[in-house]
C-alpha cells in the first residue's frame, strides 16, 4: 500500500487502530512499581507482569481471581474468560457489570468472605446500581472488540481494548485495597490480540493517561486525557514476537492527547470514535470508529445521578457563547447596523434635499455669460505630467522673475459648473502670470517641456458665438479645454473670467457651464428620452419635481429636433442606433438640460456630413441669438474646416497658428479687414474660413502682433477678473445626494442588463452549459484514490473557470470607464455612487448568480457531500473567490488604460495562482524560495477551503491497491498529495475576506485618484 512506505505513519495508523479508548493499562513492572506493593489491574493476574487474564468479577482481589482456563472458559479461551465470569459480568476480563443484581451479588459475596467490611468504600453497601453508560463516575470499566479492517491484511485476528476509567476512585463500590492503588483523573487500558478463535488472547501493550476529563455535548460523552504514556510488551506479536514489523519503539515513544466520543443513547453495544493528532490525520475529523463497545460500573445510584447532573450543568454553561464568539457576532452586527445607518442617512439626506426650507428658483437661465481671457499660456512636459517625478525634473531650476506663488479670491459672480450662491473659492498656483516659459539647460533636453499656447488674449460678449479656428497642431482643443475649466495635465498661466453682466432677469446665483466633448460618449443602450431624463435627474436641483424635469426633457428634445427619435436607442459604433448628427445633438442636449450660461463644444461638426453639421450649428445659433432676453447661452466651440454657411453663423473668430500663437481674435465680420490690412486678400468666391486657415498655417510676422482692439476690450474689465486662474470645475460638487445618484445609476444599469444580450443572459447560459459539461466529466466520483483525485479536480476546474470568467468584469469596466470619467468631469455624480452601482449590478447578476448556478450543478453532479452545512460552506468559498477575482479585475481595469495589457496581466496572474494552489505541486514540499507566493494567491485559499470542506466531513477512501484492500481517511491523502491541512477552512475563509478588503480598498483608491478626465 502506498502509505506503508512511511514507517512512522504506518506505526501511527497501527497504534490508533488498536487504541479502543484511552488505551491505558499497567503492570507491576511498569511505571516504577515495586514487586512488594504491586496490585494487578482488575481483569489481570500473575504479578508482577500481570500478563494473564483474570476471570470472576472485579470485587475479587486481583491475587485471588481465577486465571483464565481455556477449557473452563470455552472456545479454547479464544474469546477470553467468557464462561468463567461471575453471573451478570462480561468482557474478556469479566470487569463489566450488566445489571444491578450483579453488583449487589458481588458486594454481598465480598462482605461475606474473609475480608472485613472495612475493606470496602463507605458507600459500597448503599443503593448500588450498574451504570452502563460510557461516562465513568468512580471506577468505570469498558471494552471494545473486533477486527480492524484497515489492518486485516496483516493482523486478521481479533483485538480487545480493555478500559478502566478512574475519575473518582473514592466513590467506587470496590475493595479499598484496589481503590488505594488508583489515582483520580487517570485512565488505564490494555490491548489484547488473538490471531484466531482458538488461541488465547495475548496482551500486546498498555498505556496510562493522566489529566483526564469528561463532559457531555450533543448527547455524546466526550472523554479526553492530555498526557499519554505507553509501553509495548517485549515478545508480543506486535513488539518483536511476530514475523511482521516490530512496533515496540514506535509505541513506547507515542505521546500526546487522546479523546473518546461515545453516544449516550445506546448502553448495550455502541460504536465509539477515537481521536488524536495521528488518528485525525489518517481517518479524518470523525476519527477512528471502534465497534462493539460495552461499559459497566457498579456505583451508588444517588451518587451517579449527582455526578451526571453536574456534567449536564456544564453543558448549559458551554452552550453559552464564548467571549470571542460574542465579540465576533457583535462586530458583524455593528457592521450591519452601520450599513443600515448609512442607507437611512442617505434617504434622510435625500428627503431634506427634496424638501428644503428655501426651494430652488425656477429653471430660467441666469442669462448668457461674458468670457474674457488674457495672456493664456500652457506648457506640457514632453514626457507627460502624470508622473510627479517627471514634473519635478522638468523644472529643475527656478528662473529669476518667477513668482513663488499667488493666492486669489474669486468674486461672488465667478464661474462654477453649477449655481452655488455666495461661494468664495480660494485658489493657488506656482507660476507667475507674466513670467516667460522657462528655458532649460541642455542637459535637460530630454525633459524639455513643450509650449502649447503662447499668450492668448481676447473676449466674447454674452449671447454670441465664437469659433476657434486653426490648422492641426495649433492648440484649438487645448485652448477650449482651458476656457471651459477642464482638468489639464500641464501648467497653465494667465488670467481668465466668466461673468454675467447685470441685466434684468439675472438671478446672481452663479454660472452654469456646459461642455460637449469631441467624441459622443453616451450610454449606447439608453433611449434619447432616458439619457436626457438621466441628465435632468442629476444636473437639475434635487427639489425640482418630476413633472418639471420631464417638461425640460421634452423642451430640449424639441429644441434639438430629437422628438421623433425620443424612444430610439442611442447606439454606438458597435450597436446600431442614431445617426452621427443625432448622437451629437444628444450630447449637446445632455448639457442643455441645466440651461448653461455658456456652452463649450470641441469640434461639434467633426465626422458629420455637411447637412448634419449645418443643422447642429443652426441649433447652436438658435441658443445664442434667438433665445429670450436674459435666457440666452454664449457658445464657444473649436471647429475644423467649416463651410461658408457655418462660418457665417459665428459672431467671433479666434484664429490660431501652429505652436499655439494667436493670429486674430475678434468679430467675424472684421476678420477680412484685419488680414487685408496686412496685405492679405481673400480671392473672390473663396471660402473665407479656408483662406484664414491657409493664412494661419504660415502667417507672416506682422500678423502675430497683438491687435489694438483686443487690448482695448480687455482694459474695460476690472483688474480682479483679469488675474483669476482657471480651476473652477474641479472645485464643484454634484447637485444631488449620493442616494439619488445611486438610484439613477442603478436604474440605468438595470436597463442596460435587460437590453444587452451579452451580459446577464449570456453569462447565465454559459454557466449552465459549463456546469453540465464539467459535472459530466467528473460525474459521481467514487470514493477511491482515483475518485478522490477527480473530486479535487472538479473543484480546481470550477475555480479556474470562475477566475478566467472574471475577465469579463475587466472588459465591462474598461467600456464603462470612459462614460464614468466624462460624467464625473461633468459633475453628474460622485465616484462612490458609481462604484456602488457598478459593484451591485456587476457582482450579483453577472458573477454571483452564474457562479452559484454553475457551482451547484457541478457540486451535485460530481456527488460531493450533500449535507446542508457542507453545501453552505462550499457556497461561501465559491462566492468569496468569485468576488475577489472580480474586484481584482476591476482594479486592473482601473489601473491600465489598455485593455490588452490588463487582460494579459490578469491571465498570467491566474496561471500563477493555479500553479501555487497546491493541485500541481505539493505545497508542503515546495522550495522555501517560492513557498511564500502561495500566500498571495486567493485561488490557493479557495481550493484548500473547498477541499477541506469536502474531506472534513469524514470522507473515507476505500480502494484495492496491488491486491490489498485499504480504508483510509481522505484527509491523510489530501495532506500527502496537496499539503492541505484538515483544520485550515476557517483560516482560508478569513484570508479570502482579507483579500476582499484589500482589493476593495485598492479599487476605491484607484477610482478616486486615477479615473479622472485629464485632457
């Protein structure tokens, strides 16, 4: 057999198979007894070695008990004393009483003999009874007998384990000469063996246990001794006298604890379980089952009842929660209470926001805004500015004339993304307004920053449209981003302000800014009405009624000509939906919902045909010039190669040359005269916009001087607004509460789940098909060595599938992050609300539900343990692994912009986890250089927990190896093959919870710090 190769393990196996209880016995030659004071244990005689079975009953002194006579005993003595026992007593050594009459008869015969009554304990003649339960009260006797299936191939005969428990010898109804030799709290046992039914049993070894205790739990008696000492009798079959292996050294050196569990219900013949470290390793957590156990003790009935009640009282005390368990339950309860409190606080905050003491004003616009900027400059490091180290390296020396810092107070009517009354925002920077761009030494050429914009100045009047023109590389989008207050990666210097002139109808509650990106990033599965309703729910004040919001949505759709496609899905490049022009108008509509005072658009006509482009511009023109007094919107947009009709729609033109240099900034109708004054004339019939772009591509030096008109227009504005830095959008907050944000996001995500067939339905179908396929591969695995390997293989395969299927979470987040970053920049909602919704609607329908379906299909098809406790424990680990792998892939998707790199890294890490999970390599034999890697692999903890949960239920392996029948615990095979420990389930679950906490924290920090729109 494969386990016999390890001699020590086999010795342990042999020992625990023979140890029927606290296998303790003693002889006069053991434990330092002298021959003159030797008293053999009841059931043995022939002092000083006490190696012969004694018959009769335990009330007869050991020296006077009749020795086994094979003829008188019957069956040639092959069953022990048998017919030589006094009536009412049984066992191989006649120590076990079977009824009260036998006890009374034994006491009577003893008192009538030559020994005086003073030789008995004081309670011996009182209400005596026969206690046949496995609980000992004074001096209890027991015996377990039978063959050992695991050793039948080597030792086919019968074994007896003769037990003597000594919890309180002074209470025993036995001769005082015997009681005086016993120590309270000890247990004695002898192991006897007969190779066949016609051979007298021979004592093999004996043991003594000290520090022994008893208790009752779940209708079972539990006896345990903490210290064990054994001796093997030289010349016995097991200790050198047979033809097999000599186990004397192994048994003599055997130490440790021993525990016996026996049922209380059956007192005639029962099966008990023996446990210690070696037994649990070989036979699993249920220990070694010992059949045909009998117990009997003569004791005073009232005394037995009293001691029994004391044991039951201990049960009540132990059933109370321990301090650790109580603290654990309290901690979990506090977490649940805290979560409920947060939910209730969210609803309370939402109620307060929807019913304020001072309701919000109507949704009328504050009026069109005036835009002024002066000497705007923008510098970007050639290596990018995302690295703090590179940014510090890019400015190694401070130049003379550069101010250390500045701190400015914005006026009350300064810019904000959303109206915020009486807000004073304090900003600080580190580059002087009029300082030149630093010139770096030659040794820093590879870090030399790139100047994108160079001293731009100009203004736009309220209710007008300005186009930013210029060839590619002129910095149009960068200039627009800076004017709109978008987050930029480089350094910005100069001054800039957006104000609303004092005019009738202006509320004075601040300014609302709208920004439309060049790309239309919207929810593809939402309809036009749903997308605009979503924006209205988050960008309008919380206390605005639903009716008012819907009216605003309908108004915007009518304004943009989208009413006929109100219920059509928006779509994208992969999902068919609206046309390019319609999608562009939806993007504009999302910003128009809040009635912005100024609207910035980055190339709104890019990618559109001429008709669609003109339609978009006409819509914008209507917003600026055709609006009611005090309700207009200032429009600023960058545009590339506009047609003559589109060009004519603008009121102002800002013409940029390559390198971010300003050629012209002023009214559109004066641009012709401006370039003509420099000797440049547009040919008749030529598109003026095209001609301006040609001029800007290679402008003469005379055009690059600032125009007097621009300088004069700037002088008319207060100096305070000429020195206001641009950093307002990052200071504003969403207009709604987190609860409202979560509700809106949850509604959109739920709708997306129902409409996208690649999400819920595809994941569920794949889970069912995969579960059936894997279940069929390992269908009803048998309890053999090969079947055990199949059981673990099925769980490994399941974990691998869950780990790799979590890659879809990575892909989903990569698709969602662009929309999140745009909407976060637009202050639709906070990252917390988005994360909650994303986790809720990704984890539950796409991870947890499919994992449960697939896991349970595999679980029952393979034939794993069907007990409810084991199924629940398996399910817990399954959900933990699924959640951990999902959070890890979310984290990778948040860190890496390129999906291919994130996918590659996730796949490699999955493979590494599987390599260190213990299935391919035994963890206990792995080299110490790499052994630590297993503790970084959630897959390892999950596989170990699922395996331990399966074998920990007492799974036994029954097989025939090389013609030998074996029966061994799957726990031992698990440890030998994989290095998994039987008691590691709790540790593994805690470790997986730790991974959950770590990956959640990393994801939250990464989303807050990294997923920001930086242009």
